C-alpha cells in the first residue's frame, strides 16, 4: 500500500486513515475534502502540482530499432 502514500486511491487511503484514527482530509487535504470526497484535480480552484506539468514522449521516440527487434 506504499503507492497510496504518493497517489490517491480511496480504498487504500481510507484503510490507512481508519488505522491511524484520522480523517482522509487530515492526512491528504490535497486529495480529499472535509466530507471524505475526492477533490477533482482539474478543478479551477485547485492549484496543479509540478508533477502534472510533465510532458509525454512522442510515440515515434519509443520505437525499437530494427536491430533490436526480437523475431
């Protein structure tokens, strides 16, 4: 469940919060509102994290060279 510490996942985050005896909002205010609902990451009132500004590598750069293809 270590991935639940870096990425929101309601079931896993709720299990951790219940075990610690705190609310989801207390542990992860950036992911959950006071009622325990998920905060929409694209909501205009929320600021985007630096991680959301990563760029994707074009598929053309992901092709395997012909010399490396497996028969």
